[in-house]
């Protein structure tokens, strides 16, 4: 706890993540610049948000650099809010090392006519309709397994037009099975997995957080930073909607071209961007865009202002 009493720029925590061999070091600036996903209006997490996230990572022994967890922001009614979102692999790692864990079965629930049937895995033929998913966690010293069943209608993500987003359209069964497994693991091991939710389980960041019981870290506007704490890589955020659309004369200098160049320099694919954009809620229309040129200018400018966090986030979505 001594590290937390230091000056803001010196606050740090070191710990060995679950299943890891080496320590990771987390500081306020690292969380703000590399880990936190900004809100759509460009707000990053406050110092308090970052500190709370660091404490959660330490207590749960999560490694954000390996994609165990994310600090996702969204614009709430009372200002920017940030929540801890857990990766599927983090729950599986916890189950793997639990002394009572004895394997897990999972699959889809399909409907054919008036009858429903549980199938193992996420494969099903096209003559049946996907309606849900199931998961069953077995224990070494307990008589009854922990079972959970979920409905597709409660989890599928849609665009503003009501169509399924790219990855829910291409692989709804796979997405839903992961949600069922996560739910079953939380019920089976509430001490080690409780309160850890996947981004696939949250259909609309902000709207569904309270319904799922996901703990919001802090729902207050970020505290103003003194000049010596300002990150020079992240210039002041412009107000939403102020970005000018690219013109024919300046297309080579447009935000879209600049973002495409940044992506090329860092080996970021557009498919990875689509997965990151939809998964984090930064761009819920990412799946319907064809390439970098179709990303709105205001979004491009926000990503360019937060280059380090953007690059780290998209790379982790591959």
C-alpha cells in the first residue's frame, strides 16, 4: 500500500498475474495511456479510475497486457464511466487452477419445429434455429455439476438499424457459447470468478452494466490534471462533432488517411480494428465498414489523439 501513497505519477503496483512467471508493473499513467479505452467523446479515465482498476487487477491477479481484462469507458448521463471487462481466457485460467474443477461441457440450444435440443459445441445445421446456449461445470468432490442456460435474444448485439453486428452475424453460436461458459463458471466459482463479465455479455456499454451487476469503477467526470501530469502524446480532446470532413483537396491529409498510415506502420489489420471497435463499443458500426476510409473523421481524430492506447487495443484484438 506504500506505492499508493506516493505522488500520482509515482503510484505503482507490482504483482505476479495468475498463471504467470514474471511480475507486471501498473501505474496510473500506464493505465490511462495504454490500457483504458476512451469514451466515444474522447474522455480517458481519471486518476481514481486508474487506481481502482490497478487494485482490481492486483486482487484478481489479472494481466491487462495479455488481454486478461480491459478498462472500458462510455459516456454516462453524469459524465464518463469506466468498468472492468474480463476476457474469456481469464475465466478459463481461473477454472484450470481451481482444485475443484473437473472439466466443462458446453454447446448450443437449437429449435426444430416445436422442439428444442441441446447440442455439444457451437456447430449446428442450417435447418434448425439457434435459440440459446448451455454450459455445465463439473467438480471433483461435488455430486452435482453447475449448469447454466442462456437465451440468444438476451445477448445478441445489434447495430442502430437493428441488424446483428459483424461477429454476432458471422458466428452467433460461438459468441453465445462463450457467454454461457462465463455464466456457468461464475456460478461454479463465485469467489474466484464472481463479478467478472465478458464484453460479449454486455450488449450496450452503459445501458446493460447495472442490469448485469457489473461494478462501475467510478461514474464521475475525470479530475483535472495539473500541467506536469498531462501526457504529451494525448493532446486536448476536441468537442464531438467539430472534426471537419475530408475534402478532395486534402484527402491525402484526411484523418482517415492518417489513421490508415498509423495502422500500416504498426501492422494493424482492419479486421482486428472491427473486432476491437465492436468488442469495446468504441465503434459499434465497425462491422459494417469496408475499410479505414469509411471510419468517421471524428472517430479517426479521437484514435489519433490516443495513438498508444489505440495501437495497444487493436493489437490485442487480433
